[in-house]
């Protein structure tokens, strides 16, 4: 069974924007490109789902293009819950006049975002420019050989697929496409 999903956003008086993704595998570490720009309204949205019976501690590390670490944050995702945020929410900028300690995400930033998790999780990313968006490849570093946990009778287990979601207000829709790529009936 091949599972893909299409995210769509339609605002009144504008055209619809959509992007498709393949349901990702369970992973314990991955990285992706980040391009944030206040001037060009660029941001990166990340969705991470924890299908496990235990919480997942996900360490998110933001690196500059030269590989040096700008910031690190640990997000705790409770049992069978999802974390969804923009990079600018994970690593917020200081308020005007706040000269807090430590490095802050600049208004114009390019680099990488890496994460490692104590539990196998599923993740996707969407790259935004204003209201337009596209999928952002997430490169798995460590793919888990663990099958999805059994959540209830007939839900989860070997062959199960988890499709992380991403929504940021009204007008969003998700379409799941299930395709039997094999010769047998499923």
C-alpha cells in the first residue's frame, strides 16, 4: 500500500496552493535545509508525530551554513501526540529592546535544522513563502526498523502508515491517496 497526502490551502478571493508528500517512515534522526526571511516572508513549518506509548524527547538543532550551532531546543512530544510549529516559533526572536542571553534566530537565516529523538517518530516539513508553500525534503539520518506500535485492535502494527498533518488556520484541507501497488487485494 502506498500512501500519499496532499495539503491544500484556499483563501477567499485567491487561488489555492497545494503540495503533496509521501507518508514518511519512522525515524530517530533527520535534517533539512532552512531558509527564513522576514523580508521575503519565508519560513519552515515542521510537523513531528509520536505514535509511541511513551513520550519522545526531540532535540532540535539549528546550524548555520558553516556548520556551527546557532541554537538547540528539546521538545517533549507526549504519547500519541503531534508537535507542529514554524522554525521562527521554535527559535523565537527577542522582543524589541530585549537583549537576552544566547544566540537568536536572525531575521534572514539559511542553514540546517537537525533533530534526534528518543523514540521513533514520523516527520514532514513545509517551506512557506507568504501563503504559498511546498514540501521540503527531510533527509533521514537514522530510519527506525521498528514497526508502528499497535494502538488498538486493527490500528497500527506492521504495515501501518502514519501521515503527519500540518494546518495553520482556516481554509486548509488534506487529501489522503491510498494506492494498491501490488497484485493482491488489500
